[in-house]
C-alpha cells in the first residue's frame, strides 16, 4: 500500500484507430514516467476506452511531468494523430483499501 495522502492523474481516452506508433509512444511514456521524482506507480488498461492512472507524491511532481519534453511531444501527437477524445482528472487520494486472495 502507498502512504496516503497522494495524488492520482486519471487519463481516459478514445483512439481514432489502432496505430503501432501510438503503442510505441505509450511504451516510451511508461518507461519515461518512472524516472520522475514523486512518481509512485502506473496502472493502465485499454479496450474501446483507455484508462491510465499515474500515482504521485505531490502536485509539483505532476506539474513537472506535464512539462517533460518527451511528454509534451506525446501530448502533441496524441491531439493531432491518435485521440478522438481524452480527459484528464487529478485527484487527491485520502484513503485506500484493497482485497487480495
């Protein structure tokens, strides 16, 4: 478990079409984000609706990642080539619990 409170950036998206270049960039971003101060972990799933949740120690770490040059390039390509829709939500996680078998 992660010590609370922490922050979650929830990115939901719909792709225009399945593009191998998109998947390459997504993998690159997944690798790049892990090298950032304040980054905790990443969860992602894609079907018709893609959901990626990144977890962060603080808001300043999220802002720094938003300005990352590789990430800025991916954002621009996402808007021009890959996404027909996306939404970003930034949430403060106050409490968590889980169940495992």
